[in-house]
C-alpha cells in the first residue's frame, strides 16, 4: 500500500516521479497493491496523474486525510485493508 498525500506530481518534477517509479516498481507486477491518494482534486484528474502507480481498480481517493486508511490505521494500514476486504 502506498499513500500519496497532496502531491500534484508536476511534469517539471521528472526526477522525483522517476525516483518514485523506481522505488514502487512495475505496476503490472504488483497485483496486490493498493494506492491511496489524498487530495482535493477530482478523481479522474488524480487517476490520470497517478496512473503509473495504480494497478487496475486498486486505488482509493480521499478529499480528507481523516477519511483515509493511513489516518484510521496509522500503524497497520495494510493489515487493516486485508482484514476488511479479504477476510
């Protein structure tokens, strides 16, 4: 699980995006990943921006930090997600 918090990923910030892609790996190889985006932009815009980090439908967008997985499960976000959706 990765959480992106309010970062717009401007095209001018190529080195930061490349570094994030390198760390996250090939999205097609990460079939159990979950991407969480906390931002005030609309969902379509966020999905377009963060497409290289989203595997199919494995993402959520939140307008508020307080509605996010990381806010509600700060120490065990991944375990909470798996417990809710897989168990």
